[in-house]
C-alpha cells in the first residue's frame, strides 16, 4: 500500500496558473493507493476539465474521494465554489468519513486561535481488499503561529485517540518544522528570517512544539525514519523547509518499508508530495 500527502496550492501552480493536469500527472506517476490533499477548493471548476476539479481528479485516477471543508461550515451537499479544505482519495471504497472542526469546545476556547483561519481534520475509513478497515486522517494546520498549531493539534487528538491501538496515518501540511531538521543553531537563524506570510515556524522561545507533540504521542515521522535531515517539501528560494508529514501510528510503523519526498513535481504546486510504502 502506498500513501501520499500533497498540498496542491488551491489548484494553482507555484506561479499561479491552473494545475489540475499537472496534479493528475504527478499523482498518476506516484501511483499511491491513498492520497491526502490540502488547499482544495470544491466544487471549483478549473482549466483542464468541465467538472469540479476534485471530481475530475478522482475520475482520472479512478479513485474514490471525500472532501472536508474548513472555511465553509457546516458541510452541505451544495456548497459554493469557494468552499476550501482537505480531501482524501482512495483506490478502495471510503466507507465512512467525517470532517472535524479544529476549534476547542466553548469552555476550552483559547485566544491563540482568535482571528486565525479555520482549520480541519478529515477522517476517512477505508475498506481494504482483505476486508480490513484502515483510517487515514488529513489535516492542514495554521501557517502563522506554532502555539496556535499546538492548540489545533490538541483538538485533533481528541479524535485521533479513538484509533490509538489500530494502524492509521495522520498526514498533511503541518506548517511545522522538526528539531531533527532544525537543531538549535539553525533554529536561531530561522527565528530571525522573515517568512513571506509573517509566520512563526520556529516555535518562538520554546522552539518547535507540534512535531515533538506528535512524537510524544507515539506517532512516527516516517521521513525521519527513512530520510536524511534537511530535506525540503516547500521548495521556495527564500524559505526551503520540510513541513509536510506522514505520521504512522505505533501499530502501523513496523509495516512501513519506505518514505520519500517526490522532487519531480517541482512547479506543479508550491509543495512537494511525500509518500510512504506499507506492507499490507
């Protein structure tokens, strides 16, 4: 089984042109069985097909799909074209799905998320060929502040914990760096380097929190297991960093045989896909 995660930049190339054809060609070459997508507009129609782009992509790849809106809530069958969020594609049937809002309960509300763009966690339960089920979670965390990302992750884990003893993955654009990639001396430079979005990727005085929290919860950063520090999934000239992850649960990690960053897609989006192979 091959799993991939890809931030598709809102159906636009790195320089702003429609990228449906490029995304489809990239994913066809990767040949993944389960794919998580970030920055998806649905049911937006873009150049290259007269169907909504997500439906067209799924049809071209001959895959099932579900969409989890973030900026339009609650989910409706007839959404406007500006609805925006995460998507999950699967070669096998997606027998159940749910789009969770990454907002704390009223009594736990935190000012750290005030004014932030709404984020979500898309959960999909997939029926494998041997009739077992497998859950994939797709998320895209805040791009401006590590403390806000930590709150969103804490909310996400209220759903993730239900699968704690079962094999599953949590994939997507976490907008967070790992201490494995960024030791203290590099983090010091990262803190003073301005980002194009005015964000805080270095984690402030406390350093990176999100990836460390995932690892403390038992999740395995699969690229860390199979790759080398300093790799890049956001290949901009001014800000080359690794912020897209495939995290495997402890029950799944021993079955993983490879994890890599797909560099042949540069220019199709402003991110690179990440993929992992799992022995069923």
